[in-house]
C-alpha cells in the first residue's frame, strides 16, 4: 500500500536531459572532442561532478580539481540559461494528472533528485506546490545509486521505506530506490531498468 510517492525529476517529470546534453556537448566542443547522445546516456541520474569526470574520461583528458570546478560551473551556467525558458508545456505527459490523483488519494509526494537546480525547475514548471517534501542535490552528500536521497525524502515524509514508491528513469536511480528498501517504478525501457519492480513508458500510463 503506497503512502508516499518519491519522484526523480530529470526524465520523470520533465525532459531536461536534452538541455544537460546540449550544455555538456558545448563544453566537450570547447575542449576539442565530440560528445554524442549515446555518451549522454551515461550521465543520466549522475551528479554534476561525476558527470564531468565521465565526460573527461570520454575525451581522454585530465584536469586539476580547480579546473574541473570551473568547467562544471561553466556547464551549469549554460544549462541554467537553457532551462530558464522552461514552462508548464514541458511537463512530461500525465505528470500533473498523476500528481493530482495521488494527492486526492491522500498519498504524500516528495521529490528525490540529484540536481541542484531542482527548486528552480519546479517553480518554472509551476508544480512546486504539489510536493510535500523536496530533497535535491543541495541536501544530500552521496549521489545515486546511494539510497541517501530517497531515505531522506521518506524520513521527511514521516514514512517507512516499505510504504514508499520511487519513480525513476535512470539505472543509478532505480538501484538507489531498491537499496533504500522501496518499491521502484522504472520510467523507460525494461532492458535498461531491469532492477525495477515495474517498468512503464511514462506517468500517463498510470
Ligand atoms: C540529475 C540529472 C543529471 C544531472 C544531475 C545534477 O540527476 O539526471 O543528468 O547531472 O541531476 O544536476 P545539476 O542540475 O545539479 O547539474
Ligand atoms: Mg532522472
């Protein structure tokens, strides 16, 4: 019986992956190597600094911590420019209807995202008010697949892990939800999200 629903943001609520991709690709371009959409799959659900490490590994380049911090900041600056144009029309199909249906049933709703831009995005999409709890990249130390983000959301909702269901599009996120002892609904392809309890193509299916 689901008492709490915990949603990932990027890829579940909104397709920001394309903006992350454009921003990372621009950085790769400046550094002088190509970065494909297939490469970008590896960055989904992964924290900003870890994403940069993967990107540099793809380019076969190494930099100091200080240089990497500057690059991550540059990428984020560009990303924030892209997402500042976001509006409700970019909510993925079925999102608002499903969140409203859960609220009507008395299910508590949390966000569990690795993004440090989560609050900004929720405001842009005009859905911040639908979440009882928001746990994002500013509030957790350990990135998915560590279960911290979901454990923390569950605790703030005042619930037990077995009462919570996680909605995730990334392999690392599904793993994090399972490690937290929760039921996990995967959003995407069953071959990728093998560890999920159920896989659907989007919230419009529910
Ligand atoms: C989500 C996305 C990742 C992104 C991460 C950090 O998990 O799926 O692609 O790198 O958030 O986002 P941020 O907005 O803090 O750079
Ligand atoms: Mg995601």
